[in-house]
C-alpha cells in the first residue's frame, strides 16, 4: 500500500520543481515519503524516476547549492532514488509504508523501522500449523539435509575433478621452479657448462 498522500501533488511528466530553497524545505517536510521527495506517483515508471532524480540532484548538489540543508536534502533524494529504483528495496519500502505513517512528522525512518523488527515475514496459516506440530521441525531439518547433501557431494566431486585436471600443470610449474632455483644455486653453472661443450 503506497503512502496516503502520494497523489496530493502534480507528479509524473507534469511535475514542476521550485527553487533550491523551496525544494529543501519540501524535502525536509516529507523526508520519509520517498514518493513525495521525488514527486512521483505510485505508478510512475523508471524513466520518470530517473528524470526527477537528475533534476533534483542537479538542483541540490552540494557543489552547486550552498543553501542551508542542501546536503541533507541531496542525501535524501539519493536514498529515495536508490530505494525506489531497486525492485527489492522498493518492495521493502512499500512494506514499511504499509506499517508506518510516513507522512507523520515524528514517523520512524525506514532504517529505524528495520532495526526494531522491520520487515516481518508472514507465513501462511497452514505452514504455521504444520511447524507447530511436535517433531515437524526435525522432519523439516532432515528434508533440508537430504536436499543439501547431494549438492555438497556434487561440489566435492567438482573440486576433486579440478584438482586432478590441474595436477599436471602443478607438477610442471614445480619442476620449472626447482630448475630455476637450481640454476641460481649453481651460480649459472649450467650455462657455463653449455658454453664449454660448444
């Protein structure tokens, strides 16, 4: 469920941005609602997200904007873009929005929400019932072990095959290393002996 006030402003291609000071004040008011921060609607596409991010980041970049709060606003815009641009982070953010009133001035940030329990995995009722039965935990553990054991055996077989395939190369490299070390110990004697034979 998206935040409640997402559609209370002009979004998408029709969105207009104010001056840097106006945008800093607006972002400070709605810093937990990433849709409002980037002036996005819930259904806006990735191109609109990228366009709004670039517009705001150019406006608020600390190298260009020296207004009070510009750096914090820029960081908020960057986090909003990273969160809404990644499908997994966006899904977690939407879960956060469904559990926290992001428009409230004293709302928990997403980081605080995650640290205090955050995203809760909701298991189906039938699975909770099944796991509640006595001894089922051991059965689940044995099934997981039975599934993982063949994978471990395949990994072991692959490691052994790689070792056998690489064994001749290792022997040649060791032999060459010994020959070089032998040549250094003899002080170039093999080369002198070869010159003497010619």
